[in-house]
C-alpha cells in the first residue's frame, strides 16, 4: 500500500491521494512532512456500495401538509357547530371550543411525531421531528391556556360570578378536573424540556416526566368526550375516538412491540469493545439475521445495554461502519456517565436496539459529487457513507475538523477508504478559537473549488454544525443540499 503524504500546518491538514495533486493551501503555505500511514489488519476493507434498500419514506412537505390539513378539518368541525351570537358569554364559549379542539388535535400530532413510525423517521429525519415536536408543544400549551381562560371567563359571565368562584365551580365537574390534571402534567413536560432546565435534569427523570404526557392525553380525551363539540354527534365521537386509538396503537407498536420483537429475533450481544482513540471506543454488536433490520449507512439506533448503570437509558448512536456478517458497529466518545460506562462493557452483554432511525442516508443525494463534512466524533455516520456512497474517483470528498491529530477518530480506516476509492480526504486541524477558520467560505472553496456542485452531508457538535451551515450558505450551497441530523432526541 502506498504511503500517504501529509502536509502539516497550523491550519488545515491535507491528505492527498497518490493519484491527485495537492491543492493550493487556503492560508500560509505549509511545511511538508512525510508521514507513513499503515492500515492495521483489523481495518475492514472498503466495500462496494450496497444496493439501495427500498423503504417507504414520507417527505417532510407531505407530513407538514397533512398536519395543516388536519387542523383545517378540526376548524371546519368547529365552524359547522358554531352558533353566532352577540352575547359575551357565547363569544367566550365559542373561542374556548375552537382552542380546545385544536389543542386536543395538537396533542395527537405531538404523540404521532414521536411514535417512531419508520416511514416518518426515514423520510423526515429524527432531528426535524424533534424540532417540530418542541415547537408544536409550545403551541399546544398556548392553546390549552387560551382554552382554559376563555372557558373560565365564559362561565363567570354566564353565572354572574367572579373568576375565583367560577374556578371552584368548574373544578367540581369530573371531566374538567381530569383536564386540569392533564394540563398540569403537560406543563411539567414543557418546563423540563426548556433548554436551561433540561441541562440540569437527569435524562431518566426527563424521560419519566415525558411519559406522563401519555396520561395527560388520556385525561384530555376524557374531557373532550364530555364537551359539546365532540359529544354532540355520534359520528364525531367515533372519528375522534378512532384518531386517538390509531395514534395509541402506533405508539405501542413501534415503541414497544417492534423493539421487543427485534430483541427476541436477533439476540444482539456485545462481541468486542476496542479502543480507537483517547476516550473513544468502538463497540461491535453481533446477532442473528441482522441484515433484516435494513440499516442504511448514516442511520442510527437507540441502544440499551443490559448491564448496571446502562439498562435504563436508550442511547442514540450512529453506525460507524456498514453492516457486515451480522455485526453492527458504533463508535462512542466518553462525554458523560453513560458513555464512560460503555468502555467497560464485557463481551456477551445483551443489547436491545430500536431502529434504524434517521434520514442522513444516500436517498437525500441529488448531485453526482458529494462533500462529507465531519467534526469530532460526528465522523461516525459519515465514515459509513464515505465507504458506501456510489461514485467514481473525485466524486466524494471528506473534510474532517478536529482540534488536533489526537482528536481524529477512525483515521486509518478513513485513509484506507480514500486510497481504495481515490477520494479526497482533508483534515482541518486547529483550535476552534484560532485566528484561522478552516470552515470559512473562502477556505472551503479553496479545498473544494466546485463546492456549489456538491451535496453536503454534515455531522458534528452543534456549534460546529451551525458555523459550517452558515459558511456553506455564504459560499453558495443551497440550503436544500445541506443535509444534517442531530439525533439526540426522543
């Protein structure tokens, strides 16, 4: 195998292929230094791109259109039953009915977004679903608050009482008391989801509070069945009940039944834990019939390792290599208590894996040329794509951002793949607060002269991903061709 020539500098580190000339540096000319790079025997040989796996995917625009259409149908239901009146109490009551129906529909949408339906996950992407879920949660809480206030004011005006007395009277009704309890649970979910609070709350606590949203939805359903907008028509009661039953079945099926069935079918166990870099390990998980999981490069699973300190939490990690010989591989950096415990896993440990999830796959590709832009341990899904994305010499380029050479993960495998595929591989080294920014638009265009002709796959720490997205946009890459995914949600 030929040596890899490395040109070191305070700024980018470029690794040209034997068949390619090194490009002009983006900053001060570097001082060349030859560094022989050998690939160990355990590094997997680059594989040919697998045949695309047919999968049902719901496009984001279609899902968004469906959600809006559903809200329109709910508003139409309200409009057909509304009775115009100049009375103040009727005005408050009419507004309370509309906001209540929309809030009930909104809760169903929030649950559907997090039901992990494969067609939705693979087409929309886990990060976008999580953002929609978070934004939608704020809208739903606003609608619930408006519904409660309008209903209270309407009742107070109708009974000629003050708001405190009206509140006590309303809480004496069982359906309203149930709705109040459900609202309190949803408020708790919203509070623990606030960024400032979530950083201080254990993940297990956050998950437990979020599970209470299911009880809140059930209590809200009881309240809705007692309301005139739903209870006034047997057809509406049936439709409303079917909508709740459908979402409930999807939640149970995809979040409980499918993972348990997969665990029994594939019998996943830890086969090996190997060191990759300081604080970074790869975990090889083997099982039976793993190919039937239909995992694609770029996707991730939620992993539950059945050992003390790990079994209670499902951790999202991308596959860092294509599936081979009934083996899945993840590469994990120790960033917290759970990830530090992973390096102490023993072979034979049982594993529950739900997935695959994510839309950072080859199906997003729209151009012949592809740029993969990774930061830190964000290399893991892009390493799998680097090996498998179809393309000839020069079609695939990988830029890998790290603070120094010690932060490069899976380096020998990347260099082996680059040689085999005659693909470009650039290491962008240097501190994030340095005077030179290797992700600046000018630097990116110097490394990839035809940058605007590429699709870009991006994965890295949030700050790096935001900076890279902004630079790519300023360099002329359309937002529709910048593909990224943050899967640490749900």
